[in-house]
C-alpha cells in the first residue's frame, strides 16, 4: 500500500506554517524554508500533535539548493508518493517609485515567484503524476498568489512582474496537467495576513478580523486539495470582509 | 437561542438539490422551485435522513410569486434566522444565431439571472444582515454562475447577457454587504453537471468524471459558507479536469 | 456605385454628438435620440459644415419606437448601405444602497443597455452584413461601455448589471459577426466626459484635462472603424491621465 | 524650439519595422535591433522616403548593451526630446511540454519580455517625462503584448510567464506615469503577423487577411500616441476578423 506525503515550500511564513499544520493532520509533511529557524518551530508543533514533519533548508530561487533538498527528501521519504505540493515561497517586495528600483529588485521578485515555482514544479510534477492513480485525493500543486497576481499597482512594478509571471505559470500548468489528473490551483490572497509580521502592519484600521487568519487560508487549501477531479477550482480569491477590492 | 435556516432557490436541479442536501446536514432548508415535483423528492430525501426541509413553489423571475413564497416562509420558519441563501435558479438558454433570437429569449435570460437574483437578494439580505451577530458562520449569499458569466461566446448572446448581469449584481453586493459581515460569492460552473439532464448531453467525449459531480459543487458551497469573515472568497471556478478553458 | 451612411443611437449626449460630427466628415449620418431637441443642434451643426444629417426621435428601449424609426430611415436613406452603427444610448444610473433600489431601476438599466442594444443590433447587423463586400472600411458596430462594464462597484448594482449585460452582448456579437466581416467593438469609457452635464460634476478635483474630451472619444471610434479586417480591436479603455484605475 | 524623436526597440520584426516607418512620417526614428541586418533595410527605406532614421545594435536583455546604445543615441540625437518609445523586442518562444523546458527557456523569455522592458523603461521614462510640457502629443511608452499576455496556455509556460510579467510592468508604469503626463499602453496582438516569418506559418487556414497586417498595427500605435491626455487608452487587443478568441 502506498503512503503519501505533502510538501510546503515557504513553510516559515504564516500561510506556509498554517498550511503545513493543516496538511499534517493527514499526511507526513515536508517543510522547506530558507533558514531552519523558520521551519523548526512548526516541525516541533506538528510532532507534538502526533504528526510527522521533516524540515529542509533551501533557497527556492536557487536551483542547486532546490536540487540538494529534493535529493535528500527522496531518500528520507522513500516509499512515499507525493499527494500535495504547496508553493508559498515569498521574497518580500520593493515598494518604490519605478526610477528608484534596481534591476536586482526585479530579479529578486522573478527569482522567487517565477523561477522558484518553475524549479519546484519541475521537481514535484513528476511525483504528483506518479500519484494520480493511487492518491486519496487528486494530487495537487497549490500556489500562493497575491493582489499583485492580477493587478499592477503603481510602485509595485517588480512585485507585480513576479506575481503575474507566477500566475501565468500556474495557469499553463493547470491546462497541461489538469487533464492528466493533477490539480493545479492559485489562491489570490488579497489582504494582510495576520502573522507576527502582519501584526506590525496596519490593515483596515485595525478593525477586528481586518487581517486574514492564516488558518482560514489553510482550510481553503485543504478544500482545494480534496476537490474530486470532476470539480477542480483553478483560481479563488481570499480577502477580509472589510478589504476594498 | 437563535435557530438558523438555509434557503435554496432553484432547488430542483442537480446543483440545487445537492446544495440543499448538503446544507440540510446542519440547517433546516427551504427549497424553492417552479414546480413542487422539482423539490418534493429532495424534501423527502432530507426528511428521510433526519433533516428538516420545506418546499415552496415560486417563479424566481416573478416578483409577486417570490413575495408570496417569502410571506409563507416567514410564517413557517418563525423564530429562525437566515444563515445561508443560495441562488441557483436557471432558465435554460437559447443557443442560436443572433438574428434568430427573439427579444423574449433575452427577457427570459435576464428575468431569471438578473431580475430573479435582484428579488431574491432584496428578500434575503435584510434577513442575512439580521443574522450577522449570531450566525455560526458568516451569513452567506451564494450564487451559481456559469462559463457565460465571464465569456460571451458566439450564439450564446442572451444567455451571456443574463449571466454577466448576474455577476455584476453579485460583485456589487459583495462590495456593499461584505463590510457589513455578509459573505456574497459567485461560483462559476464551467462544465456540464452530472445530472439526469446532464447525462443526456455529451461532455468531454464521455470520459470518466468529464461531467461535474453536483455533490462536489455542494461541498464547495459549504466551504464558502464556513469561511470566516477574515477570509472570504468572492469568486471561484469549478470545472472537470478534462474541460478546456 | 454604393453610397454609405452611419447611424448613431444616443446622439444627444457629448459622446454621441461628437461621434456624429466625426463620422459626418465622411458619411451622411443618422442621429437617434429620445427628443428632437437632443439631436437637432447636432444636425444643424453637421449641415452647416457641409455634411448630411438626419434626425429621428426614438426610445432605444422601446422596440415599437425603434421599429418606427428604422422604417422611416429605410425610406429616407434608400440606396445607401450602412457603414457604421454606433450604440451610445444611455439611461443614466441610480447610485443607491441596494435595499433602496426598486426593480424599476434594474429594468431601466437593462432596458437601455441590454434590450436597447439587442434591438439596435437586430436592426443594423443585417444592413452591416449587406455592406461587407463594398464598404470602404469594414462595417462596424461600436458600443459605448463604462467602468461599470467591467466592475460592479458598491451602490452601482443596477447600472453594472446593465453594462455587464451589454458587454456580454457585444462580445458574443463580435465572435459571431467578426468572421463574417463586421467589426464589433466596445469602448470602455472610464471617467467623466467633458460635457455640459459633465461640467457640473467634479472630476479629479478639477485638474486640467481631468474629464474626457468627447472629441477624443470620437477619434478613437473613427480609428476603430477604419481598422482593416486583419487587425480588429474588440475592446479598448479610455480614461483621463489622472483617473485612478 | 524643441525637436522630437521616436525610438523603436525590436525594430527588425514586421511590427517594429512598420511602427518605425509610421512614426518616421513625423519624427526622426531610432531603431534598435540585435543585428544591424535587421534594422538596416528599414533605415534605408525611411531615408529613401525622406525621413530620418538611425540604427543601433543592442541586445534588449543585456543591460550593458542597452547602456551602450543609449549613450550613443544621446550623443547622436542631442537637442532632441523623446516623444515616443516603443518596446517591441521579442525573444521568440519555446512551445514545449513543461517537463521538457529548461530554466534557460524561462530566463530567455523573462530576460527580453520583463528585464528588457525594465531597462528600456528606465532609460526612456526620464526622457519622456522631460518632454511632457513640450511634446506635440503626450509622450508615449508603447509595448507590444501577445495573446500570452493574458492567457497561460498549455505548453506556452515560459512564454506566458514573460508576457504576463511584461503586462504587469506596463500596468504599474501606466498607473505611476500616467498622472505625470506620460501615456503608457499595451497592445495585445492576438494572431499571427503577416511577415516573411509569419508567411511560413499557417494561420486561419490561409484565409484572406487571416494574418495581421503589420501596417495596421502601426496605425493603431500611432493612434495611441496621438490620443490627448484626457483620453488615454491603456490596453487594446488586435486580431484578425477570423481569429478565434
């Protein structure tokens, strides 16, 4: 009998951590983050709750680093098939007038949002395809988008470039791999997430629930993962009730 | 202590029936359909499963008919607050060259998709607002869209007119009532639903799961309903894995 | 040798008047408006400039009224073929909380934006098809949209319903009649137009050129009309440089 | 009195050449292309017609190469202000199953579509801003998009990534520089262009005018450039009448 696991890239942030915790209720979960300090507390929390978790250090925008992590994962998770791959890596963003931006700002944004997803998808799609016939739910590649995935706002030029590119990749993959049984979806997170980092930012004037609960995002990801193949959602938005849109 | 109920307009179709059955696991459900023969089997099925169900005959496109039904519902459900209102009424569609269409085809499409939603929303939104502070989940107005909600295809002129108008209404209501705590969402159903009617239509060359399982749509509606107010989805698409898009 | 004419419905407004004046440089122009006072000054202005213009009173949302006007046009323009039909009829809009709107507000919006375009297109498309092989430019059906064609804002519920429906019709017609040689296009006017009526409205804090010059819209319509069939634009937006979008 | 010039990057292709020829009717035109053989015939054609043209070799995706070309342009065009900058550089595309793509395919696509536009915009926007108060038409930054700017099709993953990113940049720049008087616009070219290269490709089964006339695209670019600031178009699509969309 096959055993299945899930992998979350960008597991250190609020969303990534919550998604890892949610999927760990059902699967052993692999967490990838740039620093072990980012995933270590989540690994411990999952284990304390009786789940299985494995943390790996990797820079999503660096193919050699990704290669190294996946080689190790393959060994450690031998005998498991991949049921869900979540790409949540994030490079932050430069909010600046265009003429003050450097090409490095663009490279950073594209490097994580576009190139990073490209590497991650090339590593995980063969595994997801391999799980199609046996996985309890359609194997899923879930990607974390943002407002900037669908809107190029002033002074968000490089961030929007990366998130638009990421949406293009996700859409192309959905059209290519959906018919093969892999569920590829994009969640457009339109608002500030209620994380320690988010807490420092004012959102919606501090009104109650004006920031997005990361656990709620995780529930939506789980819902996406459990949709049967006759009823795939490719794109959904998530925002606080008070968010202007 | 408050008691809550749900209401499904267009309860006779595959989607409406499945949504009614799903919400009936938690709430008493009111079913509206043009003919009692459409809702009666579902009412029986819900009751047989230990749930509460109430059927009413109404033509969603006729304000007097809607008024009459809601007057009766108010009496029968006295003491209940409205937790979820689902608008799934459907008038079918004319697939014809534009110059063969009659203005009646346009009126039929707009009458159910736009006017019908308008009446339904005017009846249910005051009740949904009244439930905001006590409802277990944010009170929800959920609307069933179609491919034609976002694409005006050749020969679907009047159908697309109705579904575009419906999407506009849903979007405007989300922006007005979201900040007041009511969750307004549109599900864009992009494919043939696996119903007795759907079974007669060829979809995706008869490939397995090439038609949408109505139960899966119902699970997505329930997921929408249970999202907390910090994480509302306004729009999602649902389609079979093999559907071209 | 064929002679060609243009027709503008909603010729009394700033956009309609400017479009009529622009097209009158090349074609005799038929102006339709609800009141003769609306088109009469434009008819005079066109004639004074050496052009040909014909005014007709019609209510775009009333099929009998449209029938009557077109019967008369057919007589008066005998021997002419239709090169361009512009639908610019506008019913104004209700800006109100949803629960204060009446179904009449919805009917008014749909009646002009959707039904009116439907009648106008059924009258003009057969004529436009008839001109395909001889017209100097591809025969064109041009429609005036608004911000509300693509965005359902709070409190614009009924206006957006009409404009979304209108966009659906325009899109479906483009897909059906484009391959037959008729150019169907939508201009999304995103801003306040600099008309006598517009002058009373504050837009962009009164900054210079913060309102759209109607003559500029007319130039874009003329550009659309003169595009060859190998290079049709279906949709373009027009907004002041300072307009937020 | 100021003199004005235009610059076209990617001047060797059908679109770039036609745009250069069109703008050369009014302005001296600078042509940039990867090889002098690409722009030389157009430079000669412009000069033969009595216009002014200057060709420079540059690789749009290489910042040092772009720097070098612009340093030379600055010297050669001294005393001129920049009225129009057209970004039409194109790296071709890989049409392949995702798992056969190399990261180099992604880098190539992003390098020209996103990074190249970034460099070009950083070079030209200061000049365009400098021309705002004196230019005969609002200084314009015009970008050539494609179907893949708005749709991530299967097997077009890397091409779509680049064109989505480019659209994001264009949109962000429009929102930042529009209010400063610079017109930033994207033309979404949806079809095969009728060029020597295009001629080899089958399009629309060889039907007459089934490929886009590059001269028609150039007319639309000129129309965009001549729009007054009260009536900017940000995005328009261009496709053959028989193209499916």
